[in-house]
C-alpha cells in the first residue's frame, strides 16, 4: 500500500489503515521555523533557597547551569526520544530560567529554531521537559515532592500551517 499523508481523522502519523509511520516531508520546501515552549517546577521554600545558594545547600552544584545544558542536549536528542520525529539540524537554541520568589517556582523558556522541512515544536517541548527534569534530579535529595507543571507550547512560526500563538491567561 502507498502511504498517504493522513488518515480520515487527519492525524498524519497514521496511514489509512491506522499503522504508525514517519511523515514524508521530502516534497516540502525548507523554511525558517521557530518554536517557544514553557514549563515550571514548584519547589518547597527550603529547596528554592538551596537552588538560589548552590554553594551552601546544593550538593550537586550549579543546578540551573546543568539544567540549561541538559535542556540543550535534550532538544538535540528529540528524534532519538520520540519515535516518529524527524532529526532536525537546530540553527539556534536558547534556554532561559526565571525564578519566582513569591511562589517558589522556576520557569523555563526554550526557543528552538531551524531551517528545515518540519517544525521544531517537539524540540522546544523536549528541551523544556528535560531542563525541568534535571532540576528535579539535582534537588531530589532535598525535596522529592517537587511538581513539574504546565509544559506547553507558547508559539510557533513558519511552515505550512503558519504561525500560532497560545492564548495565555
């Protein structure tokens, strides 16, 4: 059977018979694509204090520095982690953290960019997830009750479907 680009439901990772397959993007033109993902991790006040003073309280060192590198590495490995993702040459990846002192939260923003035939939403989302998981790993000796929250796509640019932006509260 020749694979089609989508089945009756419009899901493009399944053929007409419901079998999973990698979408054929060979016919598409390479264009600039960008995606921004966000997520948060909620910590206890003691864990948040340890994060802010790594030399005094965190036995593993610079938590956010390591989480930044992990987020970059995670985004670069997306196609190895998610079976039907195409491997993409990332042209730029930015990872930024914001500390929310009043809510004891760390927010991560990951911006992924490429010039390619498919989008970088999964790379941005994977980078955000891996960055937050790394914060958890680095601080779990202090607090196993941390909560990773709201990992989501905030915006995307480029491609056939055009630009998209989340409606934020």
